[in-house]
């Protein structure tokens, strides 16, 4: 079916697919013709296909596989592309080099799944003759991976990026710091790694449900700057931007364990938190704490070229500020009504620091309207908050937890492994997520960048578990984020049943689909 009917198997669904008669043979005699500006896509094509197919795909002036940029191609934008496959040639076209990277991923999906497995390195492969024209619905299509609660090595993050790119997702949001661990190396504050990256044990059940249980197993991990630069470059080669998140002013217990003078009780000694939930220890609002944040972000910006830097901002209890004479004095000096308003002031100070350096701050929005106006926001509590943020003038990434949080169980089946406490988030709920409801006004819709999935890792320790929770639900989010209303539920399910053969070939440990 996939070879004869690609329109019934591609994920995400292209805008237009027209079948043509014949087949194109991809074999060791196939060569690649690169027009100016297309070498990055040609390199990616070889990187992805040569190791698993054994095909050299050598460059040649008269190559049958052609990559071309054409600024006159109207309506394709940065990521759109066209593919024309005839019996003698395979042509990839785009207005922008990133569009060619997306076209390469479609070519991978047009191949038989066996070609992706690496089990037939000396084969030749037939592709259906077809005309494809494709553009994404949303510009932000991403996935957030929490490596603060449970650390994952860069070797796995590279695989994670490969799978994002395969589904035409373009953003890896990397949650690097939290109460339970600090993973970002900071030369100016070495104890963030030597102390903040280590916790004594981890909670094994949700807090507040009777006797608390812990595993007694130390957990640690930190990255080097070179590892993170390698990740950023690897992702860029695949058209994926890495957005770093450094939590503040809450979710900072690991930082305060390393540098207690940054908190509201400088003499207090804390450990890296071993519990899950919301910790009540937060950064102070004195100059030393602000200077710390700015110094950290200077080093973050040196490693991550992303135009967006995520500052967290959510779940920040204000009790410590309300009880601190230093914080109350700061609030009065800044003309604030009380210490509770220090949250918005703090985020404004750090956000302005990023803006001055040409970056855009982004944060988790509790209501959609509480962050400074120069912030982009991720709305997660209620879909109505996305509309409130858009009306206020924020750029919005829609991330409603009941449709995009993949740490929730996938079903209520008794045999389903437990996940984050809460009702399941099934495949259909993820596919049904619409970042821009149809009743929004055009100026409101224009504020929405897109959507992304989240995987918080309190109860997720291993790559196998990450992939089981992520797939196939991330396929559904990718399909809707790219294809929009073109992706209907019955059609998506049909395409997904073919797509799982590709996931098998790539070794993805996904949750099996229910029988049709």
C-alpha cells in the first residue's frame, strides 16, 4: 500500500499528492545533482540513507536525484517543498534550504520501511512516481523533554532529534533545570554541576497519597558545553532548533542547594530536592540573585543560538517573599502593591535582559496574561488561556496539558504502565488538539506560533519508557501541527497503521495500536 498509495501512508499528511505512472529506481548507480545552496540537504540525504541502504549517492553534474532552490516558488515559505518523481528523475524543490530538509524526510517515508532498517545494505529501492506539494500549518511544532528530573545522555538526545525531524517537528524544547537537578554547565557557577546535578534518591509515587516512598538510588548527570553544542549543530543540520529552558524564579531548589545565598534564607542549607511536586523555595529578589540569572543566561546564549530562551516562570509560590523583609523592601522600592507582584517584576527584569541581547523570552503562562508583553507564552492549564494571551498581544505556543502532556498514561487499560497521576491522554485527544479554534478572529489566530508536546520525567527513567509514552501520540501531534484540518481522524489512523512499519524499522519502542 505505501509504495502504491503514498497519500495513505505519509505522516504528516502533505497538502497535495498526485500519483503518476511508473517507478523510480534508487540504487548504487543513482547520483545526486546539487544546485547552488542545496548542499546541506544533499549531505543530510547521504547521512540518513547511505548507512542503512549502502547506496553512495555520489555527486554528479547529471545526477538523476536533483535538489534545487527556486525563489520564484510561491507560497512554500521557509519549510514548504515540492517533490516530483518520474521514472528517470527525482527532483526536490524549495524556496528555502529548510524546505529541502523537510523534503528529504518525505523521501525517507516514500521508501519501503525495510530501506530504513539497515538490514539490507546492498539493496535497490523503488519509489512511486508522484507529485507532492507541501507546506506546514504552524511554524512552531515541537516537543519538550525534561532532562532535569531524569537525565538522558546526549547520545539519546541525538536519536530524539532524529525522530522529531522524521516527523517534520522543528523544535526541541530542552528542560535543563528544576528542583530535582541542574544539567546546564555554567563556568561562573561550577557548584551547579558538582552539587546541583546530584540528588540522593527519587520519589517513587505521587506526593500527598499516604506514606511517601523513595527508591534510595542516587541520580546524577550533567552535560558539557561541547556536548550541548554538538546537539545544537546536529539538530540544525536536520532543521530542528533547540530551545533551552532555565527555570526561575521557582523550581530552583537544585540551584539553591549549590548556592544558598541566592535564596531568601542565605544561611539555610538545602539538598537537591528528592520529592516531586511544587517546592516552596524560590530565588530571592536581591541583586545577587538577579546577577546570577543574567550570568547563567549569558552562558546559555553562548551555547544555544535559538531566538527563544525559555525562563520557566510557572508554579512559583510567593510565601518566602511575603515573609522576607528584603523582598518586601524590594517590592516597595519598585512601587509594587505587595510581595506577590514580585513574580511579574522578576520575569520582566530577566526578560528585558534577553531582549537587550536580541533574544525573545518565553515562559509558561498560568493564566495567559501574567507575563510581561515581550514574552512569548506557553499556555498549558486551560485552552482559554491561549485566547487570553493572544488578545493581549503575546505570541502563543498552545500546550494544553489534557492534549499535549505525554507523561499521562495513554489509556485506562489495566495493563497500561502507570504514568503521571491524572486521567489518560489518548491518541485521539492528542490528534484532536487544535491550537487555533475555528471561532477565533484572524488577528487572534495570527498570534499563535503553533503547538508542542511535553514529556515530564518524574516517572520516566529510560529511553525505552520515553519512546513508549511518546509514540504514536507524537505522530498525532506532528500530523495536526503540520497538516491542520487536512488531517482527519479516520485518515490519520489509516496512515498511522502504515507508518508504524517505519517506526519498527527505526527501532522505536512505541505503544501498539488497538486492532482496527
